[in-house]
C-alpha cells in the first residue's frame, strides 16, 4: 500500500491534469502529481527519453528493465517488461536480465551495453575502458541519452520504492 494517498487528479493545475490525463492511468502518475511543477518537468524528461531519442528502442528497454532490476523496483520492471515485449524483445532476453549482462542470449553489443549499465548504476562512474567501448557503439548524442536514461530510471525506481507505489489493480503481479 502506498505510503501517502495518491493525488486527486481533479484538483491539479490544468497543465498538470492534462499531462497526467494524456498518459495511461498508472499509479506512478497519480503519485507523481503531488510534485506540481517538478512533476511537469519529470514527465517532460520521461517523454523525451522514451519518444524523442536516438537510441535503439530495444536497447533502451533492455537498459530500463536492467536498471529496475538493479534498483529492486518491481513496479518499474513490470511496466517496462510490457514495453520491452511490445518492441520485440523476446521473453528469454527479459528473463536473462535477472542473470546479468553475460547471459548467452545477449549479443556481444548487448553485453557491452548491459555491463556498462551495471557499472554506472552500481559504481556511478564507468572506467575508461568501459566508456570507450560504449563510445564505439554510440554517437555522442546517444551516449548522453544513455546516461540520462540510466539516471532517470534510477530516480524513477527510487521514487516508486520510497512511496511504495502500488501496481494497478488491473495488472497481474510481477514475477521474480
């Protein structure tokens, strides 16, 4: 059960109410709505990272789910597992995200991406070798977007876990 009540969407500013209403009716948005103008910025950044980026869509979802796993945020993992499946990632790869970057199901490039994600989440700063390996795979813009994506979903995971945001009643409970 959430630690504080979800916001009453009808009591929000017109702009924030419109932003929340334009998304799926998820509890994360109802909790986030307490944030007022900060919530508006949060939603804008989240939209840019999901819809207006140059990263490969499957790589983006692999990274987000892996960040959720590392941050122990089942709500995040559940929601982005759904997105990962919708963009064509096989269930076998999603399951392997729990085993880590070295799972045989991943390509060498995916392993490099996931190892890098682990390093940034767990150690803050990637070493020179890891950074240069990613630089070979991504443009400067994509490298920046990757870091923003990792950091944003670390924040999302911490938000979800600290407010104990509930999985929606219509959603099946996440596994693992």
